[in-house]
């Protein structure tokens, strides 16, 4: 895994936010926290990107992913770029998901 490419993401505010996320101990806690922190559209967009990443890693085509998720090809391309050249975040959570 490589270092964060964008050190601008590391601020006191993001550190506090990530500490807050890491303090959550259940899925119910996550629902409660993120319902307050995010709009429904923001949360759905984040969840959609994760599903797009999972489908890309499974080898699905852009058109199949667009049909399954409703994501635009621009979103799919952006997620694909993150998988190829990003910080490895999708790999971290998708590897954990595959272990279950």
C-alpha cells in the first residue's frame, strides 16, 4: 500500500471525523451517525461507489455495472481510476468483505 497521495486530506477536522467513525461499535451506531452526518444522497452515493468498486474488481464491464447500479460511466471510471492508482482504500474494505 502506498502513502496518501493528497496530504491535504489530513486536517484536524478529518482526523476528528475518522476518530469518530472508529469509535462506532455496531452497524446500528453507523446508521445513526451517518444519518445525522450525511444527506441520504451523499450516503447512497458513497454506498454506490463501493458497490461499483466491488463489481469492477469482479471483472464486470462498465455497461454491466451501470445497468446493475445506476452509476454513470463517469462515476465508474472515477472509481476504476481509484482502484488502479488510488491509496488502496477500496482494497482494504473489499478484502475484509471477502473474508466473511
